C-alpha cells in the first residue's frame, strides 16, 4: 500500500518540505534535494512512498471473527440458540482480528471487556487487555498465538471469579476504537473450571445438572410417586437473554455477580413475582381463568420467553413450575442444578418443628384450623457450589426454593442452605436452614375435635415422628429413573446420628421449651453433647393396636373405590375398638376439596387377631368434584381407632393418586437433521366416563415449538390422533413431551426419545 504526499520546492532554501497531512496534525519534514529541479520560485508535485516510511500511520481493525463454532464447542455452549459468543469464565477462548495493514511491533493494541453501566478497572468491571504487557490486574489474560500479515489470532482467558453477564467488547488501536457487530460476549459460570466456585468434578453430573435440557419432576404422594416430564430448555431462543435480564433486574452489585451464592439467592426471589414483578405469579386458588393453569405447563421455555417479551409476570405457577423454571435459569447461567421433590413436606409457620393436624370424629381432616400444613409433595432445587462464606465442610449441594411460602430478609426467597447443615442440625447457618430443616423433619401431631356442649374439645391422639420428609427424590444422573436422596438430607430415622442432629437443631428452633420428637426430648441444657439426653418414654400400647389401609384395585376416574381398613391387635385380652375412617379428595397442598364418604364401626378382637372393615365410594360421589376442581387432586384415606378402657389411640393415613390410560407416541427412532418426519400422538379413552374439553399439549426441544391441539369431548372408547410435522435443528438424542388435560383429568403425561443424525 502506498501513501500519496504533496511535496513543495522552495528555491530559496534549496530543500523539499514534505507536508505530511494524513490523519495526524500537520508536520513538516526536510529532505535534502537529491535530484535536479528547475530554478523556479515554487513547484508542486506528487510523490508515492510506502506506508512503512510513516510509522505514525493509523492501524485500524477491519473485522473480528469470534470463532463461535470452535469456542462454543470447547466451552460446552454450542447448544445456545443465540448469535453472540457464549463462553464460560476461567477458560480460554480465541479471537481472530483482521487489520487494515500489517501489524507492527510499535502498534498499540488493546481489547476492552466491560460490564455494567459504569465500568471501572478498580472494580473488576473494565478489563483493558494488551497482549504485549503484563496480565491485567483483574486476573484476565490475553496473548497472541499467531500473527501473520494483517491477521492476528489471540487467546483470551477470563478470571474464574469474574462477574457473570453480558460483556461489551471494544478493540482499541492507537486513537481508533472498533465496536464489532454482535460484540456482546456472554460470560457464564464454569463447572468445568477447578478455580470456579461451581466446579463439579464428575463429567456425568455436569452433563445431567448443567447440559441436560429435559428431565422429570416427581409428584404424587409418598405412597404413589410418579414422574412429570419437564422441558427445561435452557438453550432455547431468548432464554439466555431472559436470564441476563433477571440478573440486571436483581440489582445485585457486580461484585456479588461473581458468587453463585448471591446469584442463586437472587434468582430464587425473581422466579416468583411476589416482591419484584418476577417471572411467575403463584396461584393455588383453583381459579385460573385469566391465565394458564399450572397443570398446563410442560416446560419452562414458553414461560421465560413470554416473560422476556412482556417484562410482566406469567400466570400461573405452583411449586413444580417454580422449581422447573429455576432449574432452567440456574443451568442456563452455568450453576449445576436439580429439581428435588420432598414427600409429606411440612410447612412449619411457627418454627417449632411441629405440624398440627385436626380431625373430626369421623376421621375427616379439617381445613383452616392450623396455619401449618403438610403438602403431599413440595418441589424445590439443589444447586452445587463452594460456600466460601461458611466454615469448611459445607460445600456441595445447597437447597434453594422459589415457591413463595415464607419471607426471608423481608422478601420471598429461600436459600442457599447447605444440605450438610440440614442433615447435621446446624440450622444456625445461612440461609433459611431452619425452614428447610422443618420441611423434612417436623412431627405430625394429630388432634380429634369433639363437640362438648357448644364448645370444641381438642384431644391429642398421637404424634407421628417419621412421616415427614420421606422419599426425597430427583432424577438420576444419566438415567430416566428416580433417585432417592433422602440420606443426603437426613440420617436414618432413629439412628444415633439422627438423634444428635435433632437435639442440636431443636436447641436453635424450639421456642418456649417446646421440644419435638417426644422420645428424644431432653431436660438437660443444650450444647452438652457428651451428656446422654433423658428420653421420654412413648406410651406403651396395651393392645398392640395396628391399622392398615389397602385398595383392592387401581383407582381409575369413573370407577368406584373399594378400600379396606384392617384393624389388628397383638397382645392377649379382649379388645373393643371404636373405628372411624374417611375418604376425601385433597389438593397436593393438603387442602381438602371434598369429603366422599366414611365408615364408623365398633369391632371386637381377641388376642392376636385382625378384622377388615370395607370402605366403598361410588363414582358418582366424586366425579362432579373432579370436573369442578381446576387442580389435580389425590385421594386421602384416614383411619382413627381408640381401644375402649385403655389409652390406646392410633391414626393412620394414606394418600393415593388416580391412574390414567396412556398416551402413545408414534415416530421413527432416528431422523436426519433438517429433514421432515411425522410424529403422531394417540389416546384411547379407556375410562367409563367422557372426558370434556380435552387439550393435547406437545413440545420437542430442537424439533418443534410447543403446540396445542383442542380435541373437544372424548367419549368412553373413542380414539383421538394428532399429528405434527417435525424438522429437527439439533443433533443428538432429543425428547418429545406430550400432556393431555380435560375437565376430569388434569394431566396425563408421556415422553419419547428420538436420535437426530446427520
């Protein structure tokens, strides 16, 4: 490349003056006259000289290649559906720069990464990286891998403690600043980097808890657990941008956006809409007419996309929806996360590790007497991180919860709380460990409410110490199976370790000297762990009374229930037993929706013997309730027995789920990338009742967007079939999820996998 300059001859001096006018202030240089010129007073002509003769000529950037394909593959971010570069902190990525001319040793070059409204070097939010100088003080690194002519290959490594979020990249050369198109680089947490607080050593766990965009959420009851397929969809269009919007909306200091502790706590607040116009508005009223029923969601994608588009809360969520969306947000930002389902989950409003349950004389559960409740299941999240704010030993899984139940520090947020703190009773540790501890460890205290004249008399029947916090479940790593993680939350019931944990926790939780778990209660001052607690003896049963609840057949909507209550005694003597048993429909939060029937009998037993008392419920008594209630309901059977002439009293309850006919998915086992194939969904109504207002909801991440088919009313025996044309856009194993809802049934779910090949 040659630069043209005007040269002027001054006959008086006998010299040529070069007026260098290119881009810089006017400069004058004298050159000896090397050739013979005519003797005239003034001469103007043009001379061509190479640019190298002018070291001050500006270097400009002609373009930047973010090498997105290569970088994203190495950073495990290639699945994100976004045009910008997405990388993980603490790990190198490469950039290819193209210049306006060859790069020279004297040229000034720096890359500037900035985040936030007022980026500053001193705060670690502005990094000015010069490949020829020492590393930036912020622990970011840059170096030239290869420079050839007008091209230069750079490698950049961000700090493993850098704030996560969107960074703006500018390249400065001399006085020129280049702002590339799509110049915002998304920086995420990095579970593959040992120096990152979310480092997770096991590759199979990283694939499950960070990269898996589908999974299961376990629901039902402790006696009847089933999975609900869920599309997390953290890589789908606009989901990453929605998460970045939430980070900005959180108002976290940028210094706190370095730490997964603060980020996960902030997101537990923002996924619910209670305090800050967050993602989802919770609704347990049963009326969802101006929004979407929580039962109708099959994944997080449309929820987060709608929220990002409108910046207004999406209607509506319940616990599994909150947990599903929070899993998506955490995995999207790079924090390992899993959905956790706790069965018989206590909501202890008084922090006394006790939940009171009130029954009438028929054994029917009464609503509204106690603020405490026991949910058939409750779903929250575990996130993986180092806890640098705590003493050693509390790293690893931490519980967080976005379902708005109780306020923490003035807003509806919960966690992160170390699972180890819950397990060992260290409930003084932040955050919200007392509340989470009670969810898995509280006692159920049963009371019978009897009318004595015009007043209610409350009679304590007994305490169940092992019924809360059972079958704590999550999806297994790399398998479509349920994993029981109860032992990560609590020691085995009745073990020495569990007693020690309970004693320690009680010293921080129980007010006014109320100590739960009567058999472990201590009259000694807490903190003296070397002293043996004085154990209060449980009342010894004279009769050896036992109760069992069984169902003859599976419970299908439209069929009668044939239940049986078995009463047993195991010690010598004649025993007269007053038995009351009831059957009710209840929501998963424990709210009774309808009483279906009861039985009340007096039975006589001799010595070691038993008798079976039937409890039959006709289909007509519950089908109307099923059609009128918007939520999915469960069947609660409660039995209450008292042995006359003794203090023997016993309660037993069992919760059962309805069973449904399956949805069948027909499609090939494999399909080719960007080639159409057909997927069919078939359902036969094998029930004895018509299903009104049927809707089929389907979604296949990387295959097709969420679609809804209105099927109308489906009579008994009728078969419905819906088809969708699919065009896969991503390679690998993908899952198609389908859900059928109607007035009578709130959610029959299924899924099927397909492998997408080139």
